[in-house]
C-alpha cells in the first residue's frame, strides 16, 4: 500500500519501478506484454528505437556493479537516451542531506530518470520519495531488499517458455536470506498466481517466517525439486554472508548444488534459471548450466528487453502525471 | 590585453573561453543573450539540438570533479556532440613536454574542443596557447585563478532576476582568497557595470590588495549585506586552506554564515546564490539555502544553458578564423 | 594457417582482425584502399558516418590503455556505433571459465564487436575462438604478440608517402623484443613485399632467431639506416623490461636514439615513424620527432581512419557468414 503510493501515479499508471510489492497482477502482465515489443530489437541489425531520444538517464551507482550498470546502459542507449554514469563513493554521502542536495542538482540539470543501485535496503524508495514529480526512479538493487527488474526478466523468461503461470510449480533454491533477487521473485511469482512457489535451502540461509510470503519450505533439494516446472538457482552471495552459515562450498554443492542427477527429480521439460554470474561447482554444475534445460543466457537477453520496456513505460507515463502534480 | 590575444580571433570573435578578464562588456552580454536560446531546451521533452553534431568534445580533467564534468558532458551531449572523458593523473604528466605531446595526439585524432580542469592556475591558458588554430579550449576551473563559465551562469541568473546590472549592489561572501569562482565573478560584475561590488570575509580569507579589483571590503557581514540586491555565498574550500585561517567552522558560521537573521539586512527582494556544493551550517543555513530568496538550483539549470551557449558560440566562430590562420 | 581459419570466413572475407599473420597481401591492400574513404571524415565539420548505427562496440580492456581505448572509442563513435567501455581487473577473471561466462553474457546482450586489449599473448585469439559466429573481435594489443591495427596504420602512412611498397627499405629500430607493434609491423612489411626490412637494436632487445622473420639485423644504428626510405622507431618499453637489458637511458640514446646526425645516413626523403607515446631524449630527439621528416602525428590521424575501416569491413562481412554458419 505504502509502495503503491510511490510507484503509481494518481491514475494508477507506473511512475517509478522500485519493488514488485505493491504492483498488481495486471500491471506485471502489462510490463511483460510491452517487453515483447523489445525482444526483437536486440536481434535486429540496427538495435535502436527513438523512444527516449533527447532524454537523460542517470545511472546512480552507490555500489559498484559493472554487470548491472551495463544492462541499463545498453537498454537506455538502444532507446536513444543520453546516459550519464555516476559512481558515488558512499563514504562521501553519508549524510542524508548531501544525498538530497545531489539529487536536487541532478534534477536541476534536467536529468529525467535515476537508475539507483545501493547497498542499503530502501535507498531507491527514499530517493523516489524525494525527487521532483517529473523524475522517474528505477531500483537496480538495494541491499538485500529488492531487485525488481531482475525478477521481471525472470517472469518474462518463464512466460516465454511456459505460457500460463497458473499451473506452474516453481522452486527457488539457495541463499534466500541474502538475496535481493529472491524476495522480488517470490513476490512476482505469487502475484502472477503460480500454483506453488517452493524455497529450498539450509535453515541458515532462509529468512525467518519465510512461509508468510506464501511459499513452501524444503531443506532437501531432491524432495523440493519433485515435479517442478521451473528451477531458479540463486548465486551464493559469499560476500554477504556473515560468519560461517555454510560448512564449506564443497559441502554446499553436495547438498544444494544443481547437478544432472538432482535435475532428474523435476519435470522433464523443467527450465533452469540463474541471475548470474554463476559460481560453477558451487551452486550449479557446468553440465546443468550449459545443458539443454538451462535458459540462463536467454535471461540476459530478456533483461535488456525488460529494462527497455520499463524505462519507456514509466517515461511515457510522465507527461500526464506531471500536469496533475505541478 | 594578453588574454584578449588568446581568447579572441582577429575579428574579435570568441575563440576560447578561458577567463572573464580580457573580455569586453558587449561580449559578455552577447553570451548572456545567446544563452537565452538554450534555457528552454532543458525543459523540452527532447533536450537535444544538432548544433555540435559530429564534433568531438574532450573533457581533459587533470583534477577530478564529477560535478563539473557532468555539467559539461550534459551540455555537449545535448548539443549532439560526441564526448570523450579523459582523466589525467597529474603525476604522470609533470613534464610540460608530455602534456604537449598528449595535446598534439588529441588534435591529430580530430578532437575539436578541450574542456580543461586543472589544479594549477594558468593551465587552460597554457593549453590554449599551444593548440592548433582550429581547436577550441574552455577553462573549467584552473587552480585558484578562474572558473569563468561559473561566473557567466551567475551573471545569467542575476540578469534573469534583476534585469539591468547598472543599479545593483552585489555582495560576494566568504573565502575569496581560495576561490577561483570569486575572481571570475568580480571581473564579470565590474565589467557588466554593476553599481557596487562588495566582498565580505575575514582578513585571512581575502586576497591582499583586493580593493584594486574595484570592490569594497567588509569584515562585518550585517554591515556588508546592508541594502544589497544579490548575495553570492562562496563554498568554504576546506581542502584548499593551508594552516588555521579560520578558528573553527562553528565560529565561521557564527560570523559569516548566512542565516535568516542576517539576510534581513539585505533588500527584501535580494537573491541568494551559491556555486555549490553547499556546506549546510558552515557558510549557509538550510533555512536560507532552501528558502524563497535562494536561486541556487536555478543556477545549476542555467549552468547547462550557459555552457551550451559558450560551446556552440566558440565552435561556430571556428571556420572563419581557421581560413585566416592557416 | 591456424590464424586464417579464425580471421577469415568461409568465403575468405575478414571476420576478425587479430594479427597480420595469416592475412594475404591482397587483404592488406583491400584494408588500405578502404581506409582511404575514412581519411576525409576526420577533416570534415561533421565527423560522422552512419555505417555502424545501432551496433554495439564493446571495448574489453583487461589492461588499462587510455590512449588505445580512445582511438577505438572515437572510431566507433564516428561510425555512429554505441560504445561500451568495460575495464576488467584481470585478477578477477583468472579462471578461463569466468572469462567465457562474461563473453556469453555480453553476447546475450547483443554486443556486436569486442575490441580486446590484454597483457597476455593470444588473448584476442582465444576470445575469437570462443565467441558466437556473429560476433566480431579486434585485437587492440595482446602481450608482446601483436598490435595489428597499429601495424596497418603504419602501412597506410607509408603508402600515402611512398606509394609502392616494392622498392622500399624500411628500418625498425629499438626494443623489438618487447614490442607487440614490431612483430605486427614486420609481418605486414614482408607480406606487402617491401624490398628490405631491417631491425636495428642491441642484441639484448632483439628476439632470438629474428632473422627467420625475413629481416636483416643491424646492431649499429648508422649502418642500419644507410639508404632507408622509412624509419620506424619503437618506444622503449621500460615497464616490460626484466632486469638490466640496457645500461642506462643515456647510453641507449647515445647508441640507438634517433638524432638529426644519424638521420643523415638515411635517404633524404626518409620518413620517421613512431607508435607513440614518444620518450623524448630516450629513443628519439625532439628535433627529429618534431622535424620535417617526422610523420608521427599523421600516424595518429591515420589510426582513426584505419580503425574505422577495419571495424566497418568486418561488420559488413557479418551477415553473409552468419547465414552460412547458423
């Protein structure tokens, strides 16, 4: 509810894209439908559409991530936007005030959109709450909270392979606790009405009361994979783990790494997903990652299309809402 | 005189933009008039004009400054130029010779304009004296010497609010000694013929013989603000101060920080300016910075327009002078 | 033979540009002819052609080189491509596997061309062997192995001054052992059929069995320069030298530095080349570098034209080969 207030304008149209929470099923479907228009752009010889020509997209990265920045930069450039990359050393902006002054300045320079990456949960929401009405904000990952464009590209990939969501059983496997992707995925899957969402992992890597998100919990990988249509592997966020939550990578792979053997428990036409970059031999074997059930690289292509779709949707919804708010 | 030789071509048209010194009143007025054309571009949905299409603007930053680099990068991109950002570790180019070789190389790559930022005073002039005749140079701040585009955006902001310069009383407050902005501002204000320019600050932060620039000196803030139309606050350049020129930030704010109370000494329709980034509670209170008299964020918007104007003016003046000089 | 397999498609057209080795005389001549089309672009007011519009050129730099990156970035932008700069800390990609995963990801993002710089010899070939068939790879310098675009711009510069290659005597002077440029130059010169290629340097800076490349070896500079039409000076790669291969820079200059005196041994219309950046007073005197026989800055301009030519050639050859291979 709180989120809807920020993400949607008064006509219920998408204004910012901060988290899956607060968005209704129809909105997610609209985004998926719109993204179909961009999937062909990547395959064309001239990968360029003029939708954001003359607009300035600013990548505000408070946490370095070449990979994520690259996908947004490519999406914006293929929409013909001007792109400004700003890497901010967080130590220099510890005071909330100076962050706000920086935002005010970028607004005054007529930047149109901020793509925000931050190590702290809630940073993108904070920024969205404080920008001028005509500015658009996209959350490109905030702490362990959300990474909603990643979740949407995953949903897009699932739909392209499976069609309807209603009958699907989807398993999310691994380090749910430290994954911003997992939270966004679970929200998206339940909102889109999949039949069953399972989370599979050791107790130490699952959030407390995770069942309240509407998921079934499994600690045993083969049992959890039984009959699923989609497996979403998570990256073992080694850098995020405090203390010894897992005994060793070798033992983790033994128990929770996806191998051909364990894959056999799922449906024969299961698809295997991973947000990348993959830790081969830690959470997934190379055989599976590169095998016929893997759609990992399709996810990357779809990520550009989804980001192009979201960027142009929220920018296109800008002019009406501006009139009302100013 | 020395400056005019470098900044103007043989027909008296602007060739480089290095310092306000050496430029006549009419030239400054021409720049302000031309900038009016660009003030609307920022507000348009498509913020792009084709004036520098196919030209290469190179940001040569020998001193890091994301903020300044961003404004020039945006201005150049909105003029449709290709932008090249080159950050030079000064230690690697201590020999003047290797700097010259670098310039020669960039010229040979058909770069058209160098936007130069350097910690040493005179660096942009040095570069302008040594480039090929068709290359244009803009000073984006050199040591404590000059920051002329900042001064021009300030003049532009003043004119948009006050109209004529002739009747104005303008106070420049704070660390005049270490401010490249202040010098450029004082030259611009006196050239444009304002009625009175005052500088206000503790003796330790004023240059010796500052009166020779045609300004009135005040050490007491309320007295100096008496009846002024425009207040230009300066950033306390903490990083530039050698030794203990001020007792403490708290005491500085007590004496020279702009508060609502002290603002009352100025004219009721006074405007408050600051080049940014502001040190809240050091040289200015948040109440004033965010208050109705503040035009600080307008300055930022105006900065893009002024830079677009100067870039396209000097580039447009390129072809005639080239024929004469080659 | 091994190289031809990778660099050429099944119709013998250029697919990647990795090394001069493996390319026939006619192919080199075709590149030189095609580059003539781009030499005028740099001098035009609008330095932009739409040949790569909508294509994504990715600079994959595993070794920092602002200078080389700049030339490729400018060439790609003037062809209207979107440019993505990715600097990779080699330590993070020590495992071949994660390099391959990174390539797969960039391919999935529909990048069209990788411009690769790497400290290890063979890196660009490795990448070319592992990319998808529609991806193009250019070697922008790999270890001490090759720097073929540099060699081609040198050939282009020679041809513009000397016309036919057949009658020329060319001397390559200096640190042949550590120079990736020298190897590529020697291959290009012999493939283009110059009358004689000489290498001149101290024994410690010449590769073993260098004669097998078809060159004549001189250890005495004046003797080696006798009657040559072209002198190619090499940069003293101080950072590459292990141990004390030369007694001192002063002594090196004494013996192998090019001065006006030594230049007199060459033909009167000799041209002097250097890949830059030059070490004045180490391998070349300022008198010679800036003198009438020097074409060093022309080389820089020609470098943009050659890179534009190679980029658009290999991209233009993409579509036919794609059909065959997929």
